[in-house]
C-alpha cells in the first residue's frame, strides 16, 4: 500500500468527525478508498455523502447493486472492493457461480433478465467508455430513467473507487486475492 491509513492519533478534529461518519456504516473501519480520501477531508466527506446516497438510499435492488459493483471492479481488477462485495453479493441473492464467473472474467449465465442487463450495461460502459444505442434502449426499457441514471452513477462511483485503490495499491482486507 503506497499511502497508509492515518492512525486515530494523527486525525485532525475534522478527520476524526469524518472517520466516525464514514466508519458508522462500515463496522467502524475507515479503509480502502475512504482511508485514502481521509487524507483530504473535503474529498472524503463528499465521497462519503455520494456513497451513502447511492448505497443506503438506493432504489436499485441490492442484488443488482452488488452485481454492478462486482462487474465494474472486476473490469478494473480492483481486489479491495471486489473482495469486500463478493460475499455481500451472494447474501443479496447472487449465485456463487455468478460471483465466481465474474472473478474469472467470464460472462455469467444469468437466470434473471435484470441481472443480465445490469452486467451487460456496466461492463460495456466501463470497457468501451460508451454505451451503444441498443444497450441503452434495453436498459432504459427495463429500468426507466431514474434507475438507469442511478445505475450509471453507481458504476461511475465504483470506477472512481477502483482507480483509487489501484493507484495507491490497496490490497483486499485480510490479504485475500479474489481473482484466479
């Protein structure tokens, strides 16, 4: 890890306040991208606000949210968020076979159309930096305007998270290597 997390003894009053807010939904831990952002409190606060809005107040089914996270973070080979969300994805209703296929860079065999649309949409967007008209039409028909905007915003957040953990070489918690 290129930039270690700050210790509590190093926190400014602002960083302490933010660490408590950030750690609240994350089991008290401030690590990964949030541990990095805490070095710049203004960014940490804004990233946490966006993350909270998208995760805690999402209208997107949690199963689909977790699928989006896994699909995006795998394109980036970002071990930290992938490992953090693999178990959450199964708990939210994704099959272990789906998680394993994504980890192995294979397209899962989906039984549900909404999962196929989420996977195809975010994977195409992150890989090609564009979304074809056919893919847009398919996703819009299934999700509508509001959920599609949320899905793409979620994918953007996890692209940012993936970039942060990859740039600063943040390993997955516990030294897990989720990719074959």
